[in-house]
C-alpha cells in the first residue's frame, strides 16, 4: 500500500469513527426523549385522574345535600380543604377537599415517583388567575405534578362552577 492509499484509509476510518459516535449520540438523545415523553404522559394522566375525581364531587360541603342560594352559604376561604375527620381518598365528598392535597405515588417501577400537589381557590371568571378572598360560585383546582426524573413540571387547571336549576 502506498502513502496515498494509507492516508485515504486513515481518512475513511476517521469518517467511520465520527459517524458511529454521531449515531450513538443520536440514539442516546432519542432514548432521553422517549423517557421524558413517557414520564410526561404519565404525569398528564395523573393530573387528569385528579381532575376527573374532583369534578365528580359536590361543589361544596354545603351543597352536598342542600341548595346554596347565597355565596355566604359556601365554605369560607380559610376552611377550604378536608373537613375534620375526613381523609383522602376515603371520605372526600366535595371539590375543595382537594385543597392542599399532597401525594407521592409510584405507578410502576419503570416510571419512578411522582409528587402531586393540589390547590383550590375561589375565583372570578373574568380574572381566573387571581384567587378571591371570599366565596364565589366558581372554584379553580390547580394540580402540579413533578418527578425527580422529569425535566419539567406538568400543571393542570380546572374550573368548577356551581349551578342550580329549579
């Protein structure tokens, strides 16, 4: 083999090595994207489950069996959350029982752990991002799902309104 062929062979090996490194790097990045996507889908599913569960409850403990015609009949802002003697999930019966709910769950061994935090506030529909200091006919549930394995936080919001028709 002459010098030209040797240089050509070395160049080919360098190009092949660069291509293989690039391929391995791409595969590693693709793997991370797949893992983050799976974690994100799981987090969204957990948040959706909380929304579904909460929206199936009564609007307020005072509307569980009775009708409220004035906002003053609703639970005060400082009392939003589980009532005395209640525990999640066994005895939750109204939407604001999800206020200050904090749970850590492990759906399966591959997904890791997820931390779920919930907050319920009274809101005005014209300014849904501003918590009201007194009861209104509308409550907003904000759910944040985090995981040590996830890069981002999944945040879901749901507004539940009280309507009574005679």
